[in-house]
């Protein structure tokens, strides 16, 4: 596939997906039904949520230095913070493009080789993925009985057994394929898996590994707190449990990773997740929109400010050195 065609699809597919999801979501819950919730929401809790989000992003920027230091680089914290916010803003245009932009920013302003900066970002993602898996496991434990009951009600036991056997067989065949195949595709997969393992192990070999782990836990802790305190903004959601909230949080997080910042998909995922527990669709959908809009506004403001101030700050920094 030609490069221009691939780039065009990267831009077009998320847009069409957002339009389809928007049509589907508002066909279930008309926008006019959401307006009363927007008007009556307690925006103090939304402000607290935004503050927690800012803290998590600053912690992410600070954590980055723990990976760069062993490579012989110490970047300025303001540059790191602005690179993070600029990267998040970029993801709203093209999903996952922010990682490239973030590495390019420190390569340009801090003379860090692009490939090294990008490699540390990949290592960060490995750490984040491990924490996310931990959150998923914790959620499954908290909601274990409910999930089992839900599966029993919606899926026949025989089908679950057959599906488990099929999935196990597919997994074993995949492992066998990787071991015996010498094709370029299998080589790339093995190289990718090897890189993931090396990235995970490198975290425990770094000098400040406990500080890195502490920041990682703080980042994700703030993500959860950011989501949880926002539920206080709508009285209809004040009764949800930690387990319910985590299910919605996980669903919403995946939409951010897979689409342009979760546009439309984020509130729809929140509504679908909370609907599993019998929470009415309208307040759930309204909460999803309030949550997504507040965090998006924060990213847009901080991201644009970062783009504008990066050259000004670094011009001043160079002038001070001279």
C-alpha cells in the first residue's frame, strides 16, 4: 500500500468511525436529553478531575527522565512537560502520532537522538501496559461474581467451553508457528515480543527503578481518581461502586488508545459499561461527555500553549547559556 494511501486511511477511518458512533449514540440518547445534566452538573468535581489529570501528565513528563538518564541525557522538565501535552494534542489528529512528535520535540530542543527518545517512550508504554493489565485483573476480582452471572445469563456453558478450547488451540498453533517458521512476518513478531520482554526487564535494571515504578503507579492512580471524582458531579451516579467505575474506566481508556482521543467513542463506551450494571443510559452518556469534554479541553489548551511556548522557552534557554 502506498504511503499516501495509508496516511489517508489513517485520517479517514477514525473520522468515519466517529461519525458512525455519533449517529448510533445519539439515536439511542438524543442530545436534548443530555442538556439538563450539563446544566445541573457540579463543576467543582470536574475541576478536581482536571487537576488530577494535570498532575498525572506532569508525573509522566518527570518519569521520562528516569529512562533518558542511563542513556546520558537529562532534559529540562518544562520541555518534557510541553512535549507530553503536545503529544496528547497530536493524538487527536492521528492516533498514536503523539509518540513520534514527543520524541521529535526533545530531539530538536534537547539534542536527544530521535531513536533513543522513541525507544524510551516504547519502554514507558510497556510499563503502562503492565499497570493496565493489573487494573483489569483487579476489576475482574472485584466484579468476579457479577461477571460470571452475566456470562451465564448471556452465554450457554457449552459455548463457553467450545470457545475456550478453540482459543487455546489457536494460541498453541500460534506459538508453534513462531517456533518453527522463518518467514519475515514471524521474525517481526518474535522481534516485537523480544523487545517487549527486554523493555519490561530494563525497567527493573535502571538506577532509579523504584522512583520510576512509584511515578507509574501515581500516574495511573491519578487517572482512576480523575475518573472517580468526576462521578460526584452527577447525583445519578453517586451510588456506583468502585468495581462499576473501573469497568467504565477500562472501557473508556481503550477508546482513547484506539481512536482520535476517544471522540464520541469515549462517552459511548462509558454508557455501555455502566449499562451492564443497570445504570440508566442518559446520565451515563452525559457523564461520559462531560468527562471527555473536560479532559479534551485541558489537552487542547495545554497542547496549544506548549506548541506556542516551546520555541520561546528554548530561545530564552539558549540565550541564558550564551
